[in-house]
C-alpha cells in the first residue's frame, strides 16, 4: 500500500514517540511501507517541525530533525505534480497533500484530519485513514 503522510502525522510522531503516528513514521523510515511525497509536502514537514512552537513541544533539535528527514527523504517515492486538482478541499493548506496522493497514485492518505479529506479522496480511489486505522490495515 502506498500512502501519503499528512504533516499532522509527522508532527504528531515527533511529539509522541510512543503513539500510532510514531509507529507509522518508523515504518516509513525503515522502508517497511511505501510513502510518496511531492517536494512541497516534504518541505512543509521540515518547515512545520522547525517552527519555534513545535521545537519547544517536541523537544528535538534542528540536527535531530534533519537526521530523521534525511532518512525519510531516502525512502520517499518522489511525486511530480503534473496536474493540479485545486480547489478540492475546504482547507487550502491540505491541497498539496491531496495532489501528492492523486499524482503519486497513493492508495491512502494517513492523517489526523479525516474530515478534511473524506469528502473528496474517495472520488479518486484514495482511502483516508488515521494512523491507528492504517496500522490495523498493515497488520491484516
């Protein structure tokens, strides 16, 4: 199953290393799952994780963030955006996640913002799963 990780999952993984989001990120870092991302999505991961409020919340240094993102960048399936599908979603900030999923032929978007993606993603044959739901599917 190929997925796109919403930034909410990556941030949550840094904030709670024992939660479902962290488990999903670990699967991505080890190459156990296929994760697709476009350059704008990956840059958003970096930008959000480096914000002052996030640095104080997750307690990781810039260097630690860079190590994780470097490993992730080596595992990610790069997605070029050939066609933009905007506007599709109520939150314009979520559009790049949706576009990466569509253009990257993802099977699912893993997110904490289910309600943002559920009205639209199924039209493109893309599941919308929370990290916990995704982990259940991976075990099946």
